[in-house]
């Protein structure tokens, strides 16, 4: 915002209140009410407004307090913003960002705890990122703002309290680039968002196998090359998703890997997911619902020992 | 100084009454051509014709300077022509030809030409309205004197996007003009079945917005009301809601014959034809022969444009087809 007047922020309570999760705290004091705009509770007008302002040359960063709220305005993103470049044959583009809070773990219940990345990842024209730590939040948000297309940044609520070094000197990252967080031999574990720390924790328990742990960072486009290179080495693919198995990114990653590396794969791919069910509220229930490190270890170990995909916990007898 | 594009020249042609009349005739002729091309099997998908509503688009285009942005609906052939798009580009696009304004990738519902301020026309009812508000936000942010126009149907005043947009534009005081083309029907439903009002401009009151109705068949009345609304917006005094009372002569789309409307009703509106009204004003005496002359001239121009649009040309190739999805 300091370097370019075109960047503005808009959303419900993003200004004076600094955002429901305080992500935009202090911005209005610093940049004024012209650039940090408190809007009515009008998600369609927020996303449509951001789109119009972006077509007209600004770089609006819109916030939806919870990703579920984008549902009332999805048209503006997946059908309107995502098609403007195409329908104008490249004469117009929409450099807007949607930042929104996703995920479970805080007891917000079924309507405020989903990730819903597949709402966005199935739209040609959109780019979708999911930061896993403070450093990636910083670099991904910058990439999203400077990108000339609509970008959705899914910020996990469970990560807002994280503390970590942010490297301001790093050269700019590339859109769609994953990062290998940990190097191993026996299995490739691919994760995104809050599941990255779950995957890392699993790999660090000395489970008797070692893993490449890849933080995907971007769900659309996603880093096919890096994932393939790793599975070519390990022959085993595991994805860890904070959502049920239906229409999740893990399915796409698994299919692409299988179609490309079939003859080199030792076992079928394993998708660690939540049950295909709404997110429960009570702490005990939600804890069981979300994938954790212990469960990842169990599932991966079982795959490596038996050679077949183990039942998920909710189907244990 | 660059040479003015044909589209820009066409826009400036609306400064005179003769220019406006000719453009309204052109819109009517293009729509009739499209109807017959549809019947001849030349057109896939849907078309939504504008015949009967010409004074609204031409009135708007004659007071919107280049630099303004128009976010309009799938019923957009008339607006595109009024803003300056060439008939060849409209007909080519509607027929899915590479001669179309976007090479056939858009079709009837997605005409576009940023050089005349026309965003890709919107096929989701009401979706264009908040986008115009956003364009106005950018204009206000830069203290530019351009204005954004949201053009919508009567049916669209019942969708959430309309209300969110009016509210936000009003509370932020943005330079946008909302133009309702009240043609009395949303698809096959008469206004009164779906809406508890006859006068839709009254919805502006709920948002403390300047609002008025205008005779949508009289291009002068439309231009005057919209020019006022535009000055109001450009002066930083906020949005307006203008309801143009108009009528679509054909059915909602494609093969709809509009049989749910009485012959009397249609006749009443046809007798207040926007082209006839302006012709009579231009030529108080003996207007019918002068009008026929002009119609003949435009008809042959549109015929030539149609031939040009449909001339044998290969469709855009697969590289072009898959370009411009992201940058
Ligand atoms: C969100 C949405 N709902 C329904 C439709 C289907 N539809 C297309 S046009 C139309 C009627 C709209 O009526 P109105 O706003 O009066 O515009 P008109 O067609 O009369 O110009 C409907 C229901 C749509 N395109 N988008
Ligand atoms: Mg209507």
C-alpha cells in the first residue's frame, strides 16, 4: 500500500475495527478512510465493487470475514471476475484479491469452519493460494496484490496466532510454486494451509519412514512438476486435506500423479481427509474430525506396511 | 493526435437528431436481421432483441462521453451499436464468427469493446450492477470526471445485487447512474406478478437516492434525464436511479413469440414507436416518406454489414480459443 496508491482495502469492519481477525489492524489509521473502506454487509457489492474497481485500474483487496460469506456472492467471482479477461479477449483484466478466513479448530461450528477451496479452484480465470505460515502469508499476499488476475487467498483462522520470521529480503516468489519443507526417501506428503504443520509434525515423529513434505502454497495453479519429481523419487503419494474427500484438491493431485507415474508407484495414493460431513462444534468432536499428526502417521505407516490404502478412522470397526 | 476510430466517430454521430434517428433505425434493422438469421439456423444459443427500446440506449450513448463505462445486460445489441460498435462486429459475434467483436467466443450475450466503454455484457441478471459501482468507486478515488452506468431490466430490481449496489453507491456517494429499462416483463412474467410496484424508480427512495421516471420511447426525454443524472454524478453529488418506461416488441428471447401479451397492449406501444416519435419531431410534415428513405438506406448498409460479417473466414484457432484465461 505504501508503494502503490492503486492498492485499496475494502470489507466489513476492515477499517476502524481492523477486521474481525485484526488482519487489517492499523491500516486505516495509516492510509486513511479513502483507501481502507468499511463497507455495508453486502458481499455481492463488495466483490462486484472490487471487480469493477479492478477493471478500472485499482488493485482492490477485498476481505470476506469467513469464506462461507463469499457463498452469497460467488457469482461475482467465479462467473464475472473470472471471465472478464477471456470475454474481452485480453483487453480487460481484474487485478483484485479476495482474502478470507477459512478452516476449523476454533469451535465456530458447521457454518464458519469450512475451507471450501473447491468453490474457487474449479474456476478457470481464478488463482487460489493457501498460506501455511507467516512468511508465506506475507509473500503470497504480495504476489496476489501485484498479480493482474483475480486471486483468492485462503487464510487459515488457526494460523492467525502463529509467530514466525518474515524474510523481507527474499526475491519475489512465483505464483503456483510449491516448497519442499522437509526431505525424505520413502513417501511424498503433500499438504496446504494448516495441514502443512500437521504433515510436518507427522514426519518429525520418527515413524520409521522418512518423507518429503511439500507445502503446495497454491491450489490453482498447483506445482505439478515439484510433486511429480518427489513422487518419482519416493514412489508413494499421500495428500493431507482439511476437508472431506469429495471434490478436494487431493483427488486432482492423485490422479495427475497416477496418470504420469503409474509404473513407478509402489502403492495407490492415500488421501488423508476429514469425514464427508459438516464440521462439529464441541472441542472433542472437532479434534477428532480434523486430521492430526498422529492420525497421519498411523495412516501412512499402515499404507507402507500393508501396501493398501487403510480405512479412514470413521470406518474403523 | 491519433486518427479517430470508426467507433468513436459513430459515437460522435449521436450529437445530432438525424444521427440519433439513424442509429435507432440501425438497431431495429440489425435486430430484424438477427431474428431472420436465427430462423435460418445461423445463430446458436440465445438472443435477446432490443426492438422497441432503442431510445434508451441511444439516449444514454448520446450523453455518455468516451471515458464513461457501461455495464449492461445480455439484451445488449442495441447498447453496443449505440455506443459505437459496428453492425458487422455485432452480427458477426451473435453468429459466432471470427468477424465478431470478440471473435465469436462471446456470442449474443457477451458483446464487448473497452474502447467505447462497453464491458463484456453480463448474462447473469443483476451481476453488472455492483461492477458499475466498483468502476465508479475507482473514478471517485482518482477524482476523475468519468461516470459509470449500470443498465438493468425491471426484473433485475428484485435481485439482491441491485439493492446492495444502490445502498453502497448511495452511502459512498459514488458517480454511477442506474438505468432501469422497464419493459414490463421479466422473461414471461408481467411486472406486477413479481413486483409490488409499477413505478420502479420509487425504489430509490429507500436508499435516499435521486430518482425519476422518464418516457423511454422519447429519445430527447431519455437524453435529458440521463444528462442531468450524469452531471449530478460527475459533480460528486452521488448516484441516481432513472427508470425508462419502455417495451420490447419481440418475445424475451429466441423463439418466444410473446403470446402472453395482448395484441392491444402491443399495439398501444407500437403506436408510440421511438423511431416514429423522433422522425415526426425532426420532420413535422411529411415525415413518413423521409423516414422510409432513411430506413431503405440503413437497410442496405446493414445488409452489406451482414454479408461482411458472414463472409467465409476460418474460426479462431485453438491457440486463440484458449488464450486470455489468465495473464
Ligand atoms: C441470476 C439469474 N437468474 C435468472 C436468469 C434467467 N433470466 C435471464 S433474463 C431474465 C429476465 C430478466 O428480466 P429483466 O430484468 O426485466 O430484463 P429484460 O430481459 O426484460 O431486459 C431471466 C429471469 C439469469 N440470467 N440470471
Ligand atoms: Mg424486463
